[in-house]
């Protein structure tokens, strides 16, 4: 039986990194990055957002996205309660919106953060179609096909559309608050991103002119940069950003 994705919390050093996964993903999205960070003695926490990691995609769509905001806040609070005073928070795609949202709130424990292939500003995207493709693959693994499969996917489409509008609204709110960020920011973007307009990363960087911003562009990478063939270089770049941060402190 396939193991269900779950949150993971690996305690190493005194510096902690919080990692948020993507819209239809799970902490498995960021597991390779986590392992690279753990080797550098960072404590890493990657929570599973409510409704994710199951064999029923509808569970994601039936979850109020505000619960994911709460999940992000609760994950940060968990690290603070554990005594961590230096926390960096990053997220992939939708997870990047939640990471940047935390950065706008001025928590003293957050020393840096950023987003990977994350649509903070409204952009042309293929997220709806990709979610339905993901759902189709999940159902097919359960041997669901034909009219039953078509009916299930037809039921999901309006739900995806509604939820994505809510996530876009959150992204717009966060993007309007970027001027309140007061810590260094790391942005990574795949030039061959098939999900969102890659150039939106430049808009995010431009809106953060009051802080040090590192924007790494991976020309050949697709959307899920954390598992793309460039992932090893990407991991080195994230670690380099954190190392530079430590040198300045």
C-alpha cells in the first residue's frame, strides 16, 4: 500500500527553515530541499496543508483556503514554541504566497524567506487544467475510468475555479503588502515554467525594493523547481542565500 504523504519535522541546529508545499502537492515537494538543508544543520519543518495528500482530490477543493493560512501560521507558531529564534520561511508556488504573507507580518523570529515559482501577482496560468490532470491521474490509479471518471472531473471543474479565485485574491492582498517586508528575500523562478508566466517573478522582486532580494533564474526549469533536474543547483543557491544571511548577522 502506498504511503500517504505527511508533515515532517527534522530537528538539527538552532536555525529553522519552514517549507510550504504547492497547491496540489504535499511535503514531498520539498523533501530533497529539506535533506540538503538538514545536511547543513538546519532544523526543517514542512507541514501538510489540510485536505492534501489523500487519494481524493475533492478533499483539497472542499477545504476553505483560509484553513491553509491557519496551517501556515500554526506551523510558524510551532517553531516559536519549540524555542527557535531564527526562522526562514519559503514556499513553492501557492506555498510561496503563504510564506510571503508571513514575511509581511513582521514577526521578529523570521529572519528571511522567499518563494519559488510563486504567482503573487495575477498572471496567465494553467493551474486549473493541471489540477484536473492531477485529479485524473489520481483516479486512474484507483482504476476509475470511462463515464465515472468523466463525471468526477466534471464535478471538480467549478470547484477548482472558485478556489483558485480565492487564492488569487490572497496573492493580490499579499502583493499589496510587500512593502512591509523588512528581511532579505530569496526568489527562484523556472524560465520554462509551464504553470504560470515566469516573468511575474520580476514583478515580485520590483515590489521588494526596500530589502535585499536575490532572484535566481533557472532558464531550463519547469514549475516544480524543487524536483526539476536543476534541483541540486537550486538547493545550493538556497543554502548560499542562507549562509550569506548568517554572515551578515
